[in-house]
C-alpha cells in the first residue's frame, strides 16, 4: 500500500467537520478532519465558519489543483466555476448530515 493510500484510509475514519471552498480561498478547497485543535494564533477573518478562526482539524487536506464535486456520475460544481455558492451549500448539507463520503 502506498503512503498516499495509507493517509487517505486514515481520513476515511475521521469525520470531516469543516470545509473551506471559494472566497477567500479562490479555487482551493480545504477539508478539516478529526479532532478540533486550538490554533496557536487566532485568524482574524470573519469569512471563516465552523470555528476555523480558533481551531483547525487534527488532519486537514488542501487541494491545490482543478477539482470537481460530483454526486454519482453527475457533476455539481468545480474549481473552474466563478461562483462557489453551490459547492459551499452542498458541502454544508453533507456536514450537517455527518456524511464523510465526498468524491473529489
């Protein structure tokens, strides 16, 4: 098993509790997993939700490339779209349901 596969398998067992997509992160998407860890320095940005000004995930995944969210085989949104509201609303809905199975 590759190191990347080991890390992805570890993340599968952790709840994703925060997602940053779109403004202020442009086309980058961040997923925060596992325990909430208090930051050494608070981020002064009122755009962050889920308590991310004070906390970060035990593990977090930053995707710095073109990305697309899909449900089954149907695309929902991606990094090429100018407006990320649809992606944010979709991911918030998944978080509220406690779902961890994102296809990215």
